[in-house]
């Protein structure tokens, strides 16, 4: 398989999501998974290539045009899942993770040796992700 092809305008927050206004460290599109940098506390596109950038905090639901712009971050509330429309066609029952391509989402089967496993959630339908982020810090052997 490959990274999801998303339509940013179709990204939407559903039930049980926690939404927060945060500051971007780079341009970010709706639907991209992000992490928070320990260096400057800004948010950047998550990717599975390094432990720090794989520490996913949620999904951008509004865009940020450049560094310093504010955007809305959707995350699951502690101990629960959050419904989110990723603006893409999902496979029901598939587990989705942070891709090795910055800001992209992939099925878990796309991860290979050396990739960090950061769960985003499981598709409950062809459009809705039951988001429950979990940055494991574990590298796939």
C-alpha cells in the first residue's frame, strides 16, 4: 500500500476529540500528523524516521502557512478514542500509523526495518479514523 491521499478541505473533527490551538514550526496542511519539538515547543510534521519526530501528538485540522502560524490540533482525550475524518478513503479495520514521509499517514504494514511505530488509530469506516495516538518509541526490527 502507500500513504493516504488526503483532501485537506475534507478533514473534520468528530466526537470525543480534544482540540487545541498550537503554533507551527513549518507549513502544515490539514490532516497531517504532528509532533511537538522539545527544542522550541513548536509543532512539526511527524515522521517515523526518528524517535523525536515520531512522537505524534495529534492531527492538524486547520492549516498553518508557515512557521509561527497557529493551527488547530485534534487529539484523543486521555483514555478514549476520537473520531476524525482524514479526508481520505480508509480501509475499515486497518491500523494507521505515522509514515516515514513527513506529515503522511500509512497503514501499519508499510513500516519497515528501522521505522519507529507511532499509532494513529483504526479505521471504523471508509472515512472515519478512531484516533488513539500512541508513540511507542519502539523501532521495527
